[in-house]
C-alpha cells in the first residue's frame, strides 16, 4: 500500500479510538504528535518552523497544563524516581534510539527522497539534544514515530516497519526480556504491566486523541 501521511494520521487516530486500551494515553498522544511533526517537516522541507508544536502548547496552556508533569491526555508521573534513575532512562532512550537511527540508514535508502531526509534531520536534532526538555517516555515515542514516518515515506509503503523491529531488538538487548520500552527500568515496567483496562482509562485516551486531532485539523490547510 502506497504511503500517504493523511491516511497514516487518520489511521493512527482511528486505531486509538477503536483500541484505546492497547497503549497509554500519553504515548498515543506523543506518538501522534511525532507523526504530525514528521508530516509538517516533510511538506515544508524545514525542520525549524514547527507550527504543530506551537498549536500543541497553546492547547496545553488553554487547559492550565504544565508540560513538565502532564500532557493533554493526563499525568506523566506514575512513579517517584530519583535523579539518577531519570538520567538512566534518558541515556537508555538516547543510546537505543541512536542505534535504531543508524540501522535505519543502513537498511533503507533515505538519501534521494527529499521529504524523508527532512524528517530524518528532525529526528537527528532530537537525538542531539534539541528535545532534551521532553521526559524519557515522550522523547522515545516522539523519535520512534519520526523514524517510522521517514522509513515509510522513503519506501512509499504504509506497512514498512523496519524501525519498529530495530526498536524491539534494542529493548530486548537492553533488558533481556520484552519490556515496554527503552525508558523502562527494573520495577517500573513490571508495575506498568498490571495496568488495567477500565472506563476511566479509555475516556482519557479518547480525550487525548480528540485534543491532538484538533491540532491535526488546524494543520490541514497545508496539504501535501
């Protein structure tokens, strides 16, 4: 199936609405922001003018949200971690996603596809510290979606998923088991695995997706 950003984003939103219990609300929100950021960078061929970020922050400010603690879909802090634990999580994510980045370049022909190149440059800026203000979880999922979008655009294939395979491989190498993500540390992942699917959780995910999809609709005038 040929790649289309508009179809990809719409499918992302639809899957969140149909299966909200598959992911945490914030990871879906940040992941979708990553896809929107990739789309904007590709159509503008510019990694510095980020209207999506401005609109997202406006949505947060309108609700009195402190992005250091939460996103549109709710709180980010489920566990109290020490500064050393937080640094460990940052290092795990940055190192692991950097290796995913290198593997992607080795397996997929990005050069020559101008739009894919701009998305990859945005991912590179993030890995070099541009998005250091993001917490480890958001940082990981944001970069993951940037690299996934770059791959699918370069391959012109909606189903191409080499980045996801590389990511899963890095998670397994780091933890020697199937943890949830690179940012997980011992104890936190086990606690999150008992996460329950309930009405309140589903409502939060749907509300988060509704808010982020509003940002997407505001960006629609700049169609690809």
